[in-house]
C-alpha cells in the first residue's frame, strides 16, 4: 500500500508540513507498514516558498524591508536547489499575517517591501524568479513594489505618491526612466490561483479588500482608485488591466507584474507540483490524500486539493480530501478524481476548538479514512517509507 500525502496548510492552525505529519501518523496507526510519501504543497500563498526550498534542498536569505504598514521588518527570499531560481513570497514582506490585530490598513498598506525583496535578489545576481503572490495585506495595485524598483509614480506636482491604494487617485504621470533595467533581462513566473480582473464587481477591491479591513465605502473608493491607476498604466504600457484575468490577484499586484514584467502566470499549485516532482512519486501509488482548512465549491477554482487531484487522476490514482471544514458544492470535485471528502470535526465544536485540536483530529480522521479505504489492500506488499522535504515525517 503506497499513499501519497500532499496537503496544503490549514490556515491559522497548521502549516502544510505539520498537516502532512499528522495525516501520516494517522495512517501509521491503521497500517504501520504502509509506504507513505510526504509531499506538502501550496497554491502560491503563505508557505509556498518554504515548500519549494525544502523540496529542492535550497536555502533562504534574510532581507530588511518595509512591511505592509510601513514598519521595518525582516523578510526573506528563497533560492532553489539549482542555485539559479529565486522564490519571492509576497506574504513574507507584504502579508496579511504581518499586520497586528486591529491595525488593518486597506488604504495605506503597501507592497514596497516585496519590491525590495526583488531588488535585493537582482543585486545578488538572480534573473529567474518564481513569485508567490497569495496572502497579501495590500490593495495598492502593486505600486509600492514598482516604486521600490525605481518606477516614478507622480502626482500633479511631480512628487511621488505615498503608500497604499488610498493614494492611487493622485497618480498624474508614470515615468519609467528609472525603472530597474535588469527586470527586462529576467524571467518571472507568477504563481497564483486568482483569476479575478483588477476592477469591478469581481475585482481586487470588491472581492478581497473586505478581508483586509475595508468597509463597503472603502471598497468602492479603492475600486475607483484602481480604475484610475489602470487608466494611467494603459497610457504608458498599452496593457489594459481593468478586465485582465489575474490582474486582481493580491490587491492588484498581479496586474503590476503583467504590465511591467516579462513572464507568465500559472496556477500556484501547478508550479509547486512541478518543482516538487510530484508526478514522479505517483508511480505505483494506490492513493493520494490531500486537504486544506476549508473545502467547498471554491476549491474547484484551482486551489490545492483540485490541482493535486487532477495530477493524480492523470496517473490513475484516486484522491481523498481531508479538510478542517466542508462546505457546499463539493460534488463537482468528484469529476476530478476525488472519491470522497472528509471533515476532521467529529462532534459539535467551535472553529477555535477545531483549530486548537487540529493535530489530534487530523490523525484520527486520517486513521479512519484509510481503515475504510484500505481494507481491500491489506494483502498488498509494503516497502520502507519515503519522505521528501527534509524528512518531514520525523
């Protein structure tokens, strides 16, 4: 019996490595000699850099940058094992988790620190980049990031505008003369599962700004400001971000990358699966177990469990999903090779209780899932366990 364990994080509770370990422990309770392969994954959000670095035996570098609310913080970027590819995870410099409770600042939060990470990596000689852009605290259209790289975003008086999406209505002129020329000679792979346009009802502000602290009034203001920014970008680049798929990712930084950077956008989970060599581990596998904090109809839009299940289905391997909670609309997942979806909650409990007891609940759920599924395969030969990501099963 060979089981691939490839979960995402349970946001706010456990990272992907911790989830994989818990599932593994549950499986081993049921079948101590099962051959398990731990491949924690992500979809471009928090933790993606660490997963890619671990999967390729890479390293990280600390950098002092401006955080999302203007304070100095220590962020980091990753270098993959090929020693050529740099991973920039936006969340480490401009992430929502970096903002203390009660200090969310949707009008002022900036991506400047993300630009500083890119600049430092360019200074260090890297020209091949993976940009993981999930988990942002920002709604500035990526302007802060662009300013950190030398783009002059000026008001009517010729002065640089300040931090945040609340300043974008002041943009009068974009001057590219000082924009870092090394960007043109580099390649940027943008890892994101967000397909939203920049503006409108499905744009960055209306869909994502509320979770960053924006009231309905602020949402409308931010959307107007991003529309103005998109108009100015179109004058300079000829790229119309307004309805461009993916431009609304991470508060509009997805659009900034598409307008000013050479490269391409791919689903974050596809990038992680590729660099983790996920397909190579599917050979002779009997089952894949994946999961994340919440599974519902949105999972089918390209989140981690869907990407894992799609890859497994191509190899003829069934997938089971274990989630913190299960919502409506999961039936569509069966079309992608998912044979069942399970919640870890086994009795009435609050979200806080399930998060606090997530390890125990995951272990118990995984044990019961594989006992039910694996009854037919007790006669199968077993081999020693394989582990990826620096022996994460320990």
